[in-house]
C-alpha cells in the first residue's frame, strides 16, 4: 500500500493534465475493473464487477461550464435509477381535445409550442415477479399546475367584481383540477391507477 501511495504522490498531474495519473490508476486496477471511462472534464470513472443489466437510466449534465466540443451522447455517463424497470412510456393529454369517446385523449407526441400539457401519463413496466411472466405495469397521471397560465399568460382576474375572466379551478372527485367556467375540463383518476398486470 505504501508503494502505491508513493507512486500516486510522485505522479505529475497538474489541473488539466492528469493523463499520467489516470494511466497509473488504470494499470494498478487492471483486470479488476469491468469498464474504464473518461468524462468531458477528464475524470476517470471505473466500474468494478459485472456490467449493468440495464433498467431505468438517466443522462444528466450542466448546461453551463461545458467545453465547446461537449457532446452529451458521448461525454455523459448514464446513471442507473432502477434495474427493475424494463420499459418506460410517457403520454400527454391532448390540448385541443382532452376527451375522446368519454376517455382521456392521450398523445404520444407533444408538438405544441409555447404551451405545456395539462396532464402527463407516466407508465413504468417492471420486471415480472416470476421469470417468464408478464411485466408489472405502474401508471401515474401527473397534473401540471402551470397549464392554465401557459394558455393565458396575460389574463388577470377582476378584483372589482370578485370574478375571474379566465375561470377558477376546482378539484374534481378524480383529483384533477378543472376550470369552473369557460374551459370545460376532464376528470382523471387520482394518481392514474396503481399496479396492475397488463392484459
């Protein structure tokens, strides 16, 4: 151990020029590591053991303080959130026709600019309890409170009459806030359901 510490201390690696230190660490770890990666800032990332079997992963990075040639698809290492998630789906409530055939009108794509959806349906498909079985489906509906503001960013309520030109909001039995006037709305189940086996 003392010999290794001496090697590290004696290695030359000023800020921005740490390649010799990285090479030393790689050579010392050797076959014990399953994967070596160097990110955009020069950090050495060492993974020990078996490679990830997949699951729900996320790529996250800062938008500032990045190099000019920064490429998220190459320079960002995915972070595993849960190895038990095998699939993910997200749908948005249609802006112009929130209901269709008495059912929520979910859309797979959101192409409306300068506007956010009223609600988002998030579905996670979990590994089955028994091998070879059907995946478990976990579904949640998330309301976005800023939807009304994104529709009428300049509309203000009238304090003189105590009424609002854009309508107020109320909580329906389904848990989704809907306008009390002028906009209609849609009732969605609270939480969007729970865990169920797909048919």
